[in-house]
């Protein structure tokens, strides 16, 4: 059994994937399994991976597995396929247009997991904007509440998870928005122990053209529908098997989180109606919710009185003026 299985979805990443796989194959942890899942990519992404492997890291070849989806299926199904194929003691994911920041990343995560008998070990990550500016994102998770209250993202790329937690009875994500959260939350519910390394081992490169960041009203609606389905499924799990109640303030915040994809388009009548109809039961007590920030409560009120777009425009203008000053 390999120490760590790395699951890597591949789709239309030809310009970026060489840097990604070099950072993977250069890891100092020797006992690894790399699973590259071709989601019917139309470019040369898979060829690039094979070229880098054969020319630069031939010693890793026995550890590499390739699998092709029967049709383009999206990130959620690809992640589940990767879990079905993985054989490692622990699993972690890596997106093929990102990269690791240290050759010791997976070794340090694994050594901490083994030495402290942990089911999950998290690390931080760097978010790189198209301008090149990088922001440190903390991903230390103290428990389920941090995921429900959006204190951490639940990203699978900075979560080393004991594979046994992601096997029997696992609920599969519905669509390609919030799919990381579906798996991260279930793993957290099942974990007996977890730890954190306060280092940014992962570099996430923000690309507006990616599936989860594509712009436009119709894309936002599709993301909203997928996220809403995943939140509804997780709320059902939490209330059905883990003792949570529908009217718990944490659950209300979690449901409200499902609206954020559609929020930028609430100036559109149909999108505003969709926003209102998404878990409307949380609205009555939202302003009194102790877990929702004042900022989010303010935007909630502005949307209801149809001033969201105006205030957003003013806020952006003020921000630009401060940058220019």
C-alpha cells in the first residue's frame, strides 16, 4: 500500500500542467501513487504529463497510473473516480493547473499524520491572482463548525485524508460547485483526530476562465444550482445522522452560503427571485444569527431593498481611488 495517493483531474491545462507535474514528481516522499484522470481533455495535456514523466522522472513511472473517463464528466465525478482507484493509506488532491510550493510538502504532511496518528492533516495555501499578487489563505480546521460557517474553504488540495474515511457510504457531490466541501465535510465528520501544518504548501492560481470562475449570468446560475444541491444534501446528512437541527444558527449560515454564487446578479429580476427562493426559511432570523458577520448582514439587507448593485459600484470606485492615491 502506498503511503499517499495523489488524485489529479486533467482537462484543458496544456499551458500549465508541466509545472504542476514537476512539482508532484519532485516530492521528497518516495512511497507515492499518482493518479491522473483524463476527463476527455481536447488538448495535449496528457501527452505533456507523459513527456515530463519519461524524460525527467523515469524513476516515478511505476508509481503513475492513467485513467480516461468515458466522457467529459466534470470535477466532481472525476474526484470520485480517483477515490475509487486510489490504494494509498492517505489521499490528497492536486488540480493540474496549480503546483506545490515545496518538494517536502507531502512528506511533512504524511510524517505528521503518522507520528501523531491523525486522520486529517491540513496546510495553508497561496492564492495567486492573474496580476501575480499572492495572498496567504489559512486552512486550519478546528471542526465541522469551521466548514459550516465558511471560516475555511474545505479545499481537498490542502487536506491529507486517511483513505478509509472516504470509502463506504460516502455521499457523492452533485455537480461541480462545492464538490470539495461535500467530501471535506464528510471526512471531518468521520475523523477521530486532525492536525495542521501552518505552512502554505500549495499554490492555487486563480484563473477567471476556469469552470468554477467562469463569468456571466448563466454560468452563475449553473454554479448556484450545483452548490444548492450539495448544501441541501449535506444539511440532510447533518440533520439526519449527526444531531443537527434545521433551525440551528450554524445550519442557517450554511444554507445562506448557498446563495453566494448568484449574489452578483441579484440586479436581474430572475436572479433576485432565485436568490430569494434559495432556503427562504433562514431569512426570518438571519439578522439575529450570532455567527453571521455584520458585513454579510449588511449585504443581505441591501439585496432586499434593491440597493446591492449601487453600493457595490460605489465600493469598487472607492477601492480604486484608494489604490491610485
